[in-house]
């Protein structure tokens, strides 16, 4: 019998729809599990075990995956950016393995659709919570490591995060909050943020610019900087932090 068919025949999962979802996810992610139940566990949020008689959840896999992720990220940084100081490498790594980046990758893989949540977490919008998405991403990495070994896990993580490392490095280790805010506004408010120069202070050769953001006519935080671009980024960071917490 084919290895994958053997895996399915031994699986505890009896829902054909769920098995099809897991098969589709594997195809999209370009890997194949020998133990399909292990992959399924990676999507089980603890709210499932809190509300049902299912005792499994993905927390231990998340713990393991976090270590694998960190090791792969460090190896890629060493290989591709060994000319940078250790402190700079640490800054890049901290951004790349952050909830923001991991949840972004998770959404790209469709992990939000694969999550198994308790009713309470489902109703509170758990599928879009960055922490839950990032944890599930790490759990998938941990499950893949247990199922197929470090080489397969390394290749998968590398494909996911190598472009993020390059992007974060180009952005000088900081998130592009203008882009993030624009994406958030399009997703939740179907509009674009607008930037307005509030004032300009200081001598002619050393101006400080003060920029305000308006979204659907509502004003948000004012950012300042020695250039309009810097001030816009600061204003976007303030607005993004406020809006993201409420979305």
C-alpha cells in the first residue's frame, strides 16, 4: 500500500472532509506527512481541549517548532549575512520570528482555515488572531520535524522565511508600518489611509515634520521625524497599533 494511503488507513480521523482538507494543505505547502494525525494536532488550539473531551492540543508541538524555527533562522542569517554584527543579526532574527511575520506566513499557507478551535475562541475571532496563527505555524514546523526530520523541516522553514529575512534586512530591521496599515485598512475598512502635514518646526536646515493620518475621515496619532517619510512611518505605527488591537 502507498505510504500516504497507509497513513490515512491508520489515522484516527474519520471525517472525510477533514482528510481532504489536510491533503490539500500538504499539497499547497509542498510536503507530505507519514503521520497525518500529527499534522492535524498541529492545528488544535488549546480551546479545543478546554471545551471537549479531546485531550490533545498543539502547545508541545509549538514549543518544539519554536526551537526549530530559531535554529533555521540563525543558520540562514549566518550563511547570508555573516558580514553583519551579532547584534544586528539578533535584531533581524527577533523581527523575522515575531508574531507579525509568522501570522503573515500562516495566512499565506491557509493555516487560518485549518485551525481547530473551541466554540468560544471561534466566536471571538480566533482564526484571525496573530498569536494563535503564529503558534500554529510553529506547531506545524514542530510536527514536520517529528514526522520527516530536520532536513525536510529546514527546507520548509527556509522557503517560508528566507524572503522575510531579506525584506526585514532591507527595511533596516523594522516593520514597514505604512504598508501594514494600508493592508489593514483595505481588509477591515475598504479604504486607504491619508497622510496630512500638520506642521513643520525647527530652522530651515533642520526641519521636524509632523504628519497626521486620517482613515475614513477620523484622525489618528501624529508622527514626527526629520523627513516626511519618517514622520509618516511613525504616524502609521501609532495608528496601526491602535487599530490592530481592536480588529
